[in-house]
C-alpha cells in the first residue's frame, strides 16, 4: 500500500494543563482542537500505523483536550485515545488486519494513528466497527473493575455514573454473574431503564430521600466496593456509609470540586481504603492469560448482543468541530468520528 505523506487530523490547541481553578467538562470541541493537515506519523520500533475507520470520543478524551486529565496536552499533536482500523505498516505481523487500539504514539482523531504494536487487539469478523471503536476504554475498564468487585466476595457493588456506557456494561456483568449491581445516577428517568437491564437497586442523587435510600440499600445489600467515575462529595458520603473493609476505587474525575473526607477515623478502625484505577496500568500488569481472557470476553459480549454501544452520532472528521455540541448533548451515548 502506498501511504500519503500528509493526513488530516484534529490537533490539540494547547499545551499542558488548564489553569484558572475548577472547570467543567467541555460541551463541544471548539477552541480545544482544530482541523489541520499534518505529516503522516513515522513508525518506529515496536510501533504500528493504523488507518483509522472509527474513533471514539470518550469523557476522558474531553477532559484531556480541556487540560483537566492526569496527563499534559501536547499542542499540535492529534487528539483521541482509541479507535478501530486497519494496520497498514509497522513492526508487527498484523499488517492488513482490523484492530482496536490505543493511539499511544499519535491520536486517533485522524486519518492515521500510531500505536504500540504489542497492544493492538485483533478483532472478530462479526464485531461491528461501532463497537470496536470503543472496545478498550469503557468495556475493558468495566471487565477489569467488575473483576475487582467479584474478587472482593460481597454480594453487591456500587458504582457512580451508572447510566453511562461503562455503567450499563457493569450492570450486564453483575446480572450475568449473580453480583447485584447498584448504579448511582443523577436523573430519576434513568432508573427504569437501568432496572430493566438488571440493576438490583438504583440510587438517584437528585431525589429528596437519596441519603435515606442510600443508607437503607447499603445496610441491606452490604456492598464493599464503590467504583467511582465522579469523585465528588456524594461519592465520599457513600463510601463512608459503607461497611467495614470498604474500598473506594476511583477511575475518573467528572467532578471538578474535590470532596471533603469527614470520617478519617474509618481508615484506622474500619480498614477502609481509597484506591485509583488506570486501565493502561492494569493492562500492563494483568498478565497474558488474564488480559487475553478479558479481550475474548469483551468481544464475545458485543458479538452476541449482550452488550451494545449507544451511538449519538458518527461525524466525518472535517465536520466534527462544527457539529460536536449537538452529539455530545445526548446523554449516555457515544460520539464517533469517521476520518
């Protein structure tokens, strides 16, 4: 295949981190990335070049381009964490194959992206691009964190952002493995749909009796793991209401104002812990057998219809800036970019 010397990409407009105090997640991409023609990435040892078919826009992507993520931005570099496409060059036997991948060398919101050749995921032929584009960040996180909850031995587990794509995946896992999922959401209208998916209970933070209902559910169900994408005061209060040995595992920071930890004695006398979860580190440390099983199980759940990806829109690369706001306003659905 003859490759071009240049490509179109949505490149980052800023360096480093945002300044100026607390900021909310952006509602569109304007001012954060810009469409540009840039040189095709050069493939180095241990890398592969992928022609992107679809790229996901995750909350972590939005936090990153806004300078609110745990890693600094690089001005002029293509954005986008994950996608699906065909391997066209590199230090790999997978040339010509369709893979899901992290844009570890160059972002996925582009016609081509670099990735670590060892971390590409070859795909089943019956897996749709719409599911494969977001195969890693949410599904693999759900699989990994559900494993943590399952190994804990309790009969239930709590998780925030319960109506998100990742939250729905964890509800399905809990239902199928006999571990009662308890999602925490903001909007009451989400509760019925989540119950239909298999949620044992749904805690709605906007309801007047939220604190009382949460205390009742925690006492009855005894969850010891809180999987948290928000990291706000509600998350902290739920954690301190949980029983002895509880673990608060945070994998995101949707809230920009940090919580106050009011019950510090629980860390001493109730053996409680706060932990962080980063998928990239988990994938590096999981081992070949554990990681391979997770990849196989994730693909099987999509291929069989146990999981599905709710898509708000699939936008061409050259239209994403102008039309992203409308697609991002759709709750609990994913925006895809098609170069």
